[in-house]
């Protein structure tokens, strides 16, 4: 659920204390969801979300306009996640040893999770901020520190890659239906 907080709530949190604690409690789930979507690692996402919330708490008194809190907080969260992604050592998955036994019919499932995971971190962040958080390219530009034309370019590349990845999944589903039309 995208982050929406009242300006009065943000203003009262500037003074610290219980109001700041309530603000961070309200921001935490969104920070974790965004970080997890970018990092795809629960432990790293938790660390990045904690760092982002700590940074928000430290910097909130310096925020000039409470109305910009939403975009500013997404900037802090995304930057922390991207920093964590850059520091993360390259690892290989243990594959079936770590997979949980979750069973579902994959015959018509689109693999959006893996398609998003295949995107470069900057493109994944832009797509998530646009479609999940509902930010426009100008707001994403503010949140990421990139020019809005660069954000639009990353969105275009990400959409193209997702379209291609998801079309491949859809084609595989339809081709198996053509080969085995009446198999249940």
C-alpha cells in the first residue's frame, strides 16, 4: 500500500518523541516492501529499511516542506536499497535445498517476480516506484536523483524487458496447450 500520511502528522513528528516513533512505525512496512522488491533478500531488505527509517528520523527536522515527505521518503528508501544492492556480494542460490515446498498450478502463472528480478536495480526501482507507489516520472526523478528524462528512459527499457519476459512465459503456456489440448 503506497505511503500516505497527513501533513499535520508529519509536522508533529518533526519534534521527535512519540509522534516520530508513530511516523517511523507507519513508514516501516512500506520501507521494507520497497527494499525487498529491489533487493529480493529479506535480510538485506530489513537492514536497508532500518537504515532508511533511521535516516528519515535523523533528517526529518531538516525537511523544508512536510508536503514533500512522500517523495522524499521514497528517495531515502530507494537509495538505501540501491546502496545495499551495490554492497551485496555476488552469491549463488542453493536452489532446491532452500526452496520451500509450496505447490500451485503454474500452468497459467506469469513469472512477474523473476521478470522484475532480472531487471537492473535502477530499472526495478523505477518500475516499483511508478506502478506500486504511484509516483510519476518527475517524482521518481526527485526520489532517485536522476533527471526525469533518464527515469522515463529506464521505465521504457524496463517495460520492454518485462513485456519480452512475460511474453515468453505466455508463449510457453500457449504452446504447451496446443501440444496437449485435452490433457488435464
